[in-house]
């Protein structure tokens, strides 16, 4: 199954380290960073989960939360959490899904047989409160993810949902943004962007971030 941006994230029931969940109910009104790990007790994953745990306040400030999946058991997850907390100096308090039959991993296209049929790739789905997939990133099992980039991505999605702008290359929150090309009425532009804008080309108009 191929999941695309704009698709509804499939619902499922699963056992986790925080007890059983039904995914759509668990999402509630939050944004979710849903990501997979090749296996428990692996070095790259240990660093990733430790870093994610340290981002709890950053995620909460964005109305977001983390959900993790691995094909190992809840018991293995809980034992691994002890290692993560010991080595990464962080409290892991987000759920880790147990998926030994790979049902959820298959549902979310996290098994790539040509990479490794036995484990999940490092998939990331950003899911909004409407349960829509807003972004996806796929890494090979060997490469650790950049979770600062995932925060930046959420910032961009939330900004562009609420304002008629797009974010340029390497944009960080607080920097200038681009007025969308479809916005052409001068009066509307003046109303929406009272700080003004710089026209580099008719299709490339730069303005201060409107919500700062």
C-alpha cells in the first residue's frame, strides 16, 4: 500500500508500551510524528528515541506528539526503554507500538523488501489533527534521522495552513517567507501582509513571517 500526502492515515488497533490504542482516537486533536524503527536494542534507534524524548516540550508547543513502532514485542520495548533512558539521559514517555506480525508496518508501507524484508525502514509520517498525512520521509535503516528537520517541517506546515505563504529553502521559523503565486489582488496582499513585501520576480515575492 502506498500512502500519499493528503491521504487519510489508516486507522488501526495495537498494543503499546502505554497500553492498547486505537490510532485515530489516540491522535485526538494533535499533530503526530509517527515513525518506525528497524529493531529494538539497536544503536542508531537508541539515539533517535533518546533525542525524541528530549523534544517533548518542543513537540507540545506545536500541539504535536510522537508515536513509535517496531516489530518487536512490548516486553522488548520496555527493556529497551531502560537502556535508552540510561544511555541518553532522557525519559521516554511516548508509546512504542509492538508489531510482531508487521500488520501496522505493512499498512504504512514501512517494510521495503529490497532494503531488508525482516525489518522496517526509518519511515516518518507527519499526520495532522484531521488524520491526514501531511508529509512523509523514508530513510534507510542505517541512517539516523534529523528530528530538528521534522520540527522545522511541522512549523512550515502549520504556518502555511494559516497564511497564504510558502517557506523557501532552508527556512527557519522567524525568517522571511514567500507569498503564494496564486495571490494576485493588490488590496488583498496589502491586507494580508501589512509589513509589506519585496518583489524579486512577479512570482517570487518575499515578506516577513506574518505570525511573528
